[in-house]
């Protein structure tokens, strides 16, 4: 499974909403990296730039576009790192009721419960999107 294929599938599932999000620009993605002091994994950068505006089901992955509200990546990450104890080497990409799905430097996705790290993980972002976001609906 590769990220381009799963983004294509996700785009086909995109649901119409009254106020749709827009894809971020390269500059907005780079600004978020600088603000967080991290370099995004290439798959995550690709997702943000090509699928970061998709609205589907109940999952709300983080966004880097202005006005991201409760899903703003920089706010979500700072809260996770500062208040929840998520280690800085994990980048929260999706928050759900105080639990976080986070990406490590290798591009794996790990689940961080409000009680701490769990054994749940996925080998890459494409697998997480397919199994958790698309099929988990």
C-alpha cells in the first residue's frame, strides 16, 4: 500500500461540507515544520499537500491551514507534548478524545492513549489511513 494510492481513495470518499477546508500551500507546510521544530516524514508532507483537505467520517486529522481550530497541528502537538506527556520524537497527527495517533521519524504511526503509550501501531501512514480512517468508519 502506498501513500499516493490511499490519498486517491480518500479523495474519492471526500464528503461535501458547508465550509470545506482547502489544501495547504508548501509555505504553510514548511511554516508548521519550522514552528514545531521538526521535519515532516515525506509521506506526511505528501498527505498534507494532496489530501489534507479531505473530510470523511469522524476522524479529523490535524491540519496546517490557518483557521484549523481544534485540529490545528501546532496546537495539537504542543498540547500533546506539554500536557499529555507525548514524547517530542512523536508527532501527533490526529487527536481523538485525549488520545493521539502519532508519527515517528521512521514514518510509523503509534497510538498514544491518555494513559500513555500502547502497543498499537501501524507500519506507515498509508496503512493507518486505510485501516483506521477509511475502514474504521
